[in-house]
C-alpha cells in the first residue's frame, strides 16, 4: 500500500480553533466583567489617593508659608548658601557615622546572639549564666542611651585605667554596642523561642547534642525569622551614631554644629538631618519589603 496515498488517521480530538487558547480555556463574561470592575476601582482609588495627597501637601505648604514667622524661619533653616557650605563638611563627617554603624553593627549582632543563646540555655547548672545575661539585658534596656554615652565618655577616662583608651569615638562606640546588644538579644531570643520544640526534639532523636541542635536546627530558622526586625535595629543604630558627637568626635552632626555656631544659622542641622534620611529610607523600605515577602511565603505555606 502506498503510504503517500493512505488516508489521514483520525485521532478523535478536534483541532484547536484559530485564536483560541492552547488549553481551550476561555474566561466567562461574568469573570471578564468582574476583572474590568476591579481595574476601574483600582484606577479610581489611585486617582483619589493622588488627589488627597496633593491637596494635603498644598494645605500644609500654604499653612507654613503664610505663618507670621515664615520669613525668619526660611532665612534661619532654609538658607541655600549655608546649605551649600555645610554639605561637604557634613558628608566628610558622615564617613565616621558609617564606620561606626558597620563596626558596631557587627559587634552588636555577635554579642546580641551570644546573650540570646545564654538566656535560652537549659538545665539548673546554667542558672547563674541565665541570671547574669538577664540582668545585663534588663539593665541596658532601661538605661537611656544618652546616659550610657555620657558615663562611658566621661566616666571611663576619669578612672585612669592603664591600657584603657580615652578616645571618645571608641568609648562612644562601646556605649552603642552595650546598649544595642540588649535590644538585639531580645530579638534573637524571640526568634529562638518561636521555633517549635518539636524541631529540637527531632534533632535530639537523630543523635545531635543540645549544642548541635541549637547550631544546625534552631538558630538557622530563628535568624531567618528575625531578619526584618534586625534591619530596623540597624536603621536605629545608624541614626544614633550621631550621639557620639557629645564626646567631641567630628561626625556629620558635630560638623553641622560647628558651622551653625560659626554662622548663627541652623541650616547645617537640616542638611545633616536630610543626609541621614536619605541613608535611612532605602534600609527602611528594604526591611518593609522583606517583612511582606516573608509574611506572604508563610501564608502560602512556603519555607520561611
């Protein structure tokens, strides 16, 4: 039989229609109408939000510029000449703030994690360790940051200890580490306690010791869960590095203070504040995005 003249074999499945989806699915008219309605509501909400935002900004602007003391305020806080003069000095001092944030941030993470682990140790033999770690955290959680800085910067040099630095920058950094380690340890401890006890029990049943279970099972899960609040603490640390200026370290804040004292104009303070805001906003938005992403993955049943 000539295969070229053989009739085509019918498979029984109709050929797909031209222009139809490959899987044959077509949304119903009701669904199309619902999606169109949702798009129209989204556009309407966006327009209303934009209009209300612009209206609020316009009202605030008119309220400020029409206030009786606006001219004096504008010359004192919004002088472009002093802003251009202060910006290079503020940026030069900002380098010190960034070095403090990176150096102190690394030490805070290590020390805070150590405190959290010490507070979660089990067994009566570790009671003194738990009590000491708890007392440390309670003390520095209640002690105001400014007092800790003043005590470290002015009190430590007064002791005249051999081999102990009197550099206000190092002492101020030590005060930041001491205070923020207490906050970060609580964040780590909440992450450790959020891991279900069955995880530790399963690790122990596989032959892991308590230390191995903590290192390989509990801590990896706990650290992933507390990344967003840790980023928020990093944002706060970045702002609080400006407090070391009370010891005389010339950072961005102290550089603005020098120019303001020389010119009797407070625009440099505003410049320093805007520089910190520009640095803080990306970190804050990244922390928000990461928090939303992790919450969405948890709701979908994915890995944290």
